[in-house]
């Protein structure tokens, strides 16, 4: 008999417990709770806090206002009154601004992965947010300084877009952390060069642009070393191509190839000269300066019949000259001048 009673007791207990659980899971805000009095109270609470701390309400808190909009929506989900719509619109706007605040905070905290995640949401909210493109464009560059290159590929299209926006006349609501337009463009172009490091020919135009804006990169010797090294990659390819003319008679094609090599060498000389001039007597750069000087001397002698005459003058005046553009390939040799015809003197008449 006892064996039959036990299941019965368990069954009765379940019957008692299940309704209790069901009641605990029932909605805590029944439809009849959405009264005019409740709505008015929530709306008043929202209005008191939506502006944050003010002279009239020194304890105002926009987060309280935001939470009140959600409470109102939960209490009266079907309400389409003007106050309900206004609260919903304000709440959506608060969420957008809150994400921007978190995004900028992640930048300040150097939490670059979180910055990238939030930045994508921010730009989805506001595709015209120029500052968002700028900061996302440099985040991969900043992260790489700490050895994290995982964000570079994601950052590159944002850097490119930011450059396009700024150059087309668009301005951010705030240039920070940069001093202004030129400073931001210098950083963005340097970032692009970093992202394209594996392709020096693509990186080179961005390096040149970064070096032309007043600021950090224009006066940093390493900017010009990077420019020289990018040219050296092209020079190596030109040298390989030139080998086809070895042990062959001089030809127009060979002369053309050599002229293009000379153009590249001239750019390498210019870049190393700028790096050396800017390095000056900085003790942290002296060992590297010696390496750059050797590279410069070798190139200069190659270009000047194994002579270094004039090199000192080049170094002293190079920073007063404009930074040269990438060379335009030479495709035709200049036409040699026609030989001057010397007139034959007339034979004097016989007397």
C-alpha cells in the first residue's frame, strides 16, 4: 500500500507547485496597468530627466529618462499617443548618442577591438559621421604600434573613405585627437601606407602625401627612409629588367631603360638626403644615420660617375626643395638636335 501512496503524494505536490510556477511567470504588467495615471507619472519622470542635470533639476539623469522610455513601452506597448511617440523617438536618439560616447571612450582607453566593433554600429546609425571614419581609419595603425596587426585590414577602407570625405570638403564635428585637417590627413595617409606595406608601389603615394602636410610626419626622418625603401623596391625590379641588355650593343631601348632607372635613383637620393638632414645630431638616430649615409653615398656615386662632389651641398639644401613626385615613366628618347650645317666659303674670283 505504501508503494501506491508515494506516487500519489508526489502527484499532489506537482499539482500544487505547477500553478505556483505558472503564476510566477505571468506578466507583471497586465493591460489594465496602462492607466492614464501611470502614463502621466512616467511621462513626467521622463520630462524631468531628459535634459540631464540642469539648474531647475540638479539631479536630472538622462539614463533615468532612457530607462523610463523603456518602462513606458513595456507598460503600454500599443500606445501611439504623441507622448509615447516622442519618448520612443528620444530613446532611439539616446541609444545612437550613447553608442558614440562608448565608441569615443573606447578610443580614450585604447580598447581598439571594442572601438572597431562599436564604430561599425555608430556608422550604421549615422553614415555621415566623418569623425567615425577618421578614427576607424587609424585604429589599425594605432593597434599595430602595440604589435596587434589584426585590425589593419578592417581599418584600411575606413582610412581611404575618410581621406576622400575630407578632401571633398567634409569636416567632422571635432578634429580631436588631431590639430586640424592637415594633421588628420597626414595620419590617415600614413595609416594607408602602413596597411599597404606589402605593396610598396601602392604605399608610396600615401607616404608622399603624409610627408607634405605640416606636422609629425613631415619632420620625421623615418618618413623619408620609408619613401627611399619604397623606391628601392622599384629600383631592384628595374635592375633585373636591365640585365637583358648586358653584353649587347647600345640600343634605344637600353638607353630608355637606363633613363628610367636614373629617375628612380634621383628619388632615392633625395629621400635619404632628407632623412639624414632631419636626423641631425639626434643621439637615438646616429647608428641608423650612418647606414642611411652609406646608402645615399652609394647611390650618389652611381649617378655621378663614382664621384661624391656636391653631396655636402645637397644635404645642406635638400629641405628647402619641394619633395618630388613619383617619376613619370619615360617612353621616348629626346630627339637629338640636327647637326649644324657649316656653310662652305665661296671660292674667290680670279683676278
